[in-house]
């Protein structure tokens, strides 16, 4: 799969919601270049870009309905496909998330999931790599709602996170969000995902069966081997991206996250012709410019998202990298945008 793709189970969930909303889904399929026959196929992949356009166009035609969110609310364990065989017998939610991360290529070529622990609190973060500057509200809400479905499989159908976070702005109505997640909603956040207790993450599932889990994993590896790990630089950048907003991005913390000692990570980066500081700077530059394009974020908010506790430190770093202040960069690049 050279282009970004998703499993056609997402189209089947879409069809259910479109029917409920009275949407002419076949017409929508034609408009975005999707084949209606893909709805009946058992297990195929569809272009993610077309799928994202489908969600956006449908939402616009249905009074800005939260299409992705509603689709995710329908998700069942069996909808994870082959992966559901292993997920059914995981020891804990933490182990289930680790399995999702390991076999994410069986769900979508866009998705990655990280867990960040802070004392007694854990954060399950969703990242979508789509090739677009922003993946879009509806694919993200679908992804986070699917994570919620996995959590409820492990912890009970009435389980709710401490809070649910989205990097996009709040829609006109958040009634459905509060109903589906049952938690505080945080929009314009610095990450997409769920906040929960570490105790929930580590709770042993009553159906855990080590023998069955090993059997299911063997079956998965036979049918669809584990995807090759990204190169070391990409692994480091993904870890920094997950840890940066939480102020836990030292080389030791990043090394621990991806299973290296500090010295081993430095050696591997040296062998790849790069360094931890170069990787950190690259992620910071990408994060800063993306955040500055959001007119609802203050410079202080942007500083925190890029890992700076003080505006002055952020401004000095930004001046060194871009030869202008953050406010000037925002003004030059978005002169026509009315800042709220």
C-alpha cells in the first residue's frame, strides 16, 4: 500500500450512519471517487484521502454532524478484523494498546498510538499521518472513539475516561461528544486522545488467557507479519512528538520510551548521521508552525506545545530558527486570518 489506506470496515460504519441521517451515500461515493461495491467486500483497503473527503462532505450535507464520532460509537471488537483475535485475550488495556501499536498496519496505514504515563495518570495519544497538513476533525474523532471502544472492551461498557482531548476546535454542539465519551471534553488541546488512570491501564482483564493470546499472535504473524519498525530517526521523532507537550522529552525519557538506553540511542543516531538535538529541533519546528497556524492558540499555548515553559525561551529559539519572532511569522503567513 503506497498510498495511505484504511480498511473498508470504516465504509460499512459510514453506511450505517449515512442511512440514519438520510444521506444519499451512493451519490456521496461517486462525488469523492469511491466504489459502492467496496461496501460488500469482505476485507479490502480504500484510499484514506477519498475516505476523509467523504466524511467531510457528508458532515456538511448533514448540518455539520459528527460523522466520524458517530461511526466510532458503533465500533465492536470484531471490527478490528484479524487483530480482534489477539485483542480478545490481552492481559490488560495497556497490553491491548501495545498490540494495536505493533499491528497498526492491519487497521490503517495512517495510524499510530502512544501511551504516556505521568505519575498515576496515563494518556493514550492518537497520531494520524495522512500527508495533509491536518488530518481533519472527522478521521480524528473516529480514531479516538475507536480507542474508547477498545477501552470499554477491556474495562466494561460503562467505563469513561477522565477527559477526552482533541487538537481541533470545538464543534457548534458537543452534546454527542459528551454522550459518547461521558467525560470532560477538551478542544484545542495539544494532543488527540484519552486521559485515564494508570490503574485502569494495568487492570487485568478477567478473560485473559495467555495460551490463547499466544495462539492468536502466532496466527496474526502467519497471516500478516509485524511491520518493520521505522528507522531509528523516525522512531525518535514519533516519541518526541508524543512526549513534547508533556515536558518529558529528554534523551533519557525518549530512549526509555522506544526501548533503548541513552548511550545506545546516541550510538544508533550517530550511525544514522543525525543526533537527538537535530531530531528534537525538527519536531519542534513542525509543531511550532502547525500550532501558530491555529488562530485560537496564544503564543504561550504554542510555547507549551513545543516544550517551552517560558515564552521568552520559545521566542529566542524561534528567532534563531526562523529569523523572526513567532508573532511576526504568524502575521506574515496569515495576514488575512482574523485572530479570535
